[in-house]
């Protein structure tokens, strides 16, 4: 009997924990999406900066001679 009650209490506790996480996500959804957008923008900016950096020898123009 004790094992059954303990098992039921574990299931209830797990269900309540999952419900709390879902409620927290629903409550802070706007802030979560703002954070994700900010992180995505920073990652995009770093990729663009890395891709468009001038090469080491771009300042030497061979066509001048």
C-alpha cells in the first residue's frame, strides 16, 4: 500500500512540475522570444563580420605598376 501511495505521489509531483514549467514558459513567452531574437541577431552579425573581413593583402594594388 505504501508503495502505491508513494508511486501516485511521485506521478502527481512530476505532473505538477511539468505544469509549472509550462506555465512559466507561457508567462514569459515574449521575453523568451526577445532573447532568442537578440541571440540570433548577434550570431548573424558575427558571421557577417567574419565573412566580409578584408584579406590581409587587399591594400596592395598590383595594377598600379
